[in-house]
């Protein structure tokens, strides 16, 4: 099973509008916007999967989504499979993008 990680769009690169800075619980990472389902703007929340925003989270779902992930992250101590998957998703977003 694969999970996406929710984050808040901080900024969009003015030189490359397919790159954004996204805040994941206080950690900012670059995320690609190539495959996101709807246009996003700073302040929007997106679901990220291995460095790609795959879905803009509708405003009415943000609170519930973040609460669910807070609960999952609290379970990291227990080392269940879901928590391990969330940790791997967070680790994937932590990799710095390769510069060509």
C-alpha cells in the first residue's frame, strides 16, 4: 500500500510553475506539480507521493485529513505497518532533488 503525505503549499517557483515549496509539519521540501489533479496556489494543501503532488485537498477535507495523519504519526512508536509506510513517504520527501 502506498500513502501520500499532506502538506501546505508555501510558494510556487516563478521560473518553473511546476515546482513548489511545500510544508510538511514544519519541514519544507520541493514538490513537483506535473501530475496534480487541479491547479494549486500558495496556501492550498496537496497530497504528495514521492515528491509529486497528486491531488489538491479540498478545503472542507483539510482538517480531517491532517487529523488522520497526526494520528498515524503518533503511532510511529508502535511500529505497525501503516506507520512504517507513512515514515517511508516522509523519508522520500526528505531527499533533495537532483540538479541536472
